[in-house]
């Protein structure tokens, strides 16, 4: 579970990115960037949210309106994009082959914006990179031409407030294409909160004319995807396929994580 102090501070999270009431110095922003890189490094999973959504674990799991998402945020050396780069790989419903998205994310301090900006890059062939979180050399050696930068208006801005980072894309800045292919018909409405124990996000496409939802990541819900940082453990298991515990095989290298992790 998330710490109570972080959860309570999230209640006051704003829907639109805004500057803090005071300006940070470059030294402070540098420190914040290093802290953000530390907090965001690792694996995350919203299994607890799915359990709550499904009736507290007393019934079959329900994956609507929120699907289960497992996230890998791996810091990599990719000098072409800067000194602070994440490889991001996320998949749905505990299935590594069911990709949600793959990105490169380049983070920089922005003194004028009084925070941190993250430029996103998408691969030309996302499916070909599935599983690369376990072999980062494949990403590090990939040519820059393989990664397409998102439009400047789609930059994500984060500011440090209330012992967490929060922000998103600026309102009506990231113009895109709606599902019917009408160019410049929608804008991307993306919000994010990053804390020491996890990160929350939500995403939607909105009509430029009236801001109505054209598409939502969690249909009909205004709630965030609530992912917690996953910790990995090595376990010892006495195993017998027929359940005969007098004749078991001792498995000493079973690995699983504490956010709904499982192993066959």
C-alpha cells in the first residue's frame, strides 16, 4: 500500500500543470532531477488497484475501467538524447506480450518553466522491442533514427510540490489525430504524479471544440492508474505436482515481486 502521507497529498493534486508559488534555483532543479531519476527507476504495478476494483479479491479479477499495467523504468546510457534517459516498457494484465507502450524518455531541468521537462520518443517498431527491459543492450545500441520524437507540444512538465512530482502535458498543447483520422481534431490530456513509492497517471483524448472525451484510458473514470513500486524476492519452495508433500522437489531459485507477482 502507498504511504498515507503520500496518498493524502495526492488528494490535492491539481488537474492542470502549474508553476509553484516560488522559483527554484538551478542547483535545486539539478537535485530534483536526480531525485526524480531515483524514484522513477524500477518496476511498478497497479495490482492493488485491480484487487480493489474487483471486489477486494473475493471474486474473479476485473480489468475495467482500469486494466492491470506492469511498468519497467530503466535508466540507460543514450548520449544522443542527453544524460538522463529512461527506457520505458509497459504491458497489460500480467502478460509481457500484451504491450501497452514502449518509450524513450529524456529528462532535463527547465529553469524558465521552474521544473523538469520530459521529451518522449516512440520506436518505429514497438513490438520488435518487447522484452528489451531484460536486455538493455538492445536499446542502447539502437540507432537514434529508430526513435521518433513526439511533438514539442507533447512535452511532459513536472514540478516538485508537496514531496512529490506532479504535472503532465500543458492544456491543449499536444494536438493529435482522433480515432477516425481527422487531423488536429483532438488534444492529449495527460496527468502524472511521481512519489518515492510509486507513480500515478491518467490519459485521455479530448475534442478541440468542446473538450469532451473522445477516448479515455480508463473509460468513464476520472481516477488515476495507481502503480506501486515492486520489490523482487528470491523464494524457496517445496513443490509436488500432485500435492504430495511427503515427496517434494526443493526449488531454491524462485523469483517474484511483491505487487501481485506470480510464478508457475
